[in-house]
C-alpha cells in the first residue's frame, strides 16, 4: 500500500487529493479542469473563518496556548473559532464548542487553584 506523505496541514492535503481526483475525472471525460481562481492566493479559503488568533506551542507559533490563554497576558482568554489553527475539514461549530468548553474548564481550574487574582471591572461607587 502506498504510504501517504506526511501532512501538517491536513486541510490542504485533502484539497490536493480532491483536486487530483477531479483532474483524473476531467481527463477521463475529455474535459479540462478549471482550478479555483483563488488558488493563486496559495491559501485555503473556507466559509468557516478560523485561525485569526491561532493556538501554538510558543508565541512564535500562535497567539494563545492550547487552553486559549493569550501568550504574555495571563488571565486573558480567547474561546472561539479564531483559536483553531486552521481548517478542520468538517463543519467546525461542535469542535469550536468543545474547545471553548475545555478552555472554560481550564479557567475555572485556574481560579480554583488561585492562579489568578479576581479583578472587578465594575467601577466602584463613590
Ligand atoms: C451560513 C453559515 C452556515 C453554517 N453552517 C454550519 C454548519 O452547518 N455546521 C457547522 O459546524 N458550522 C457551520 N457554520 C460555521 C459556524 O457557524 C462557525 O464556524 C461558528 O459559529 C464560529 O463560532 P465562533 O464562536 O468562532 O464565532 P461566532 O459564532 O460568529 O460568534 C462570534 C460572536 O461574537 C460577537 N461579536 C462580534 N464582534 C463583537 C464585538 N466587537 N463585541 C462583542 N461581540 C462581538 C458576534 O455577535 C457573535 O455572537 C456556518 C456558518 C455560516 C455563516
């Protein structure tokens, strides 16, 4: 069995496999495959915007860590689709919800361990 190439960007790999299959079908039918004109951007385009503040192992790789906490801003969390590092292939809303739930658990655990000081953002009445 042919070994698949390592693929760090799974979504891109899937697109390329689909494109190759469409090329084979077009050739078999005597047609000509027209690529998506947006391929010139060399980026995956999705109707599910993700990755605006991606997670990473270090600040060089991303905006937040794997628990949604912004690097160098302890206690500041992002918990939405923007923390996903890129397209996941399938529709993402349940994955986003699960990831946000995990981040919420991490925030609660952090407070329970007194990792952070709770700060009131409400103006004090004078
Ligand atoms: C037409 C359509 C169909 C889709 N169908 C599916 C599907 O079938 N299955 C699936 O899994 N996914 C689907 N998606 C994708 C899914 O809806 C999104 O990926 C998901 O909702 C993203 O979640 P989010 O929390 O990152 O952002 P959002 O759900 O967009 O939440 C962002 C929130 O932030 C609020 N906001 C924005 N700016 C500010 C601001 N300045 N201040 C305060 N609040 C602000 C917005 O009002 C909004 O409530 C679909 C998307 C679209 C557009």
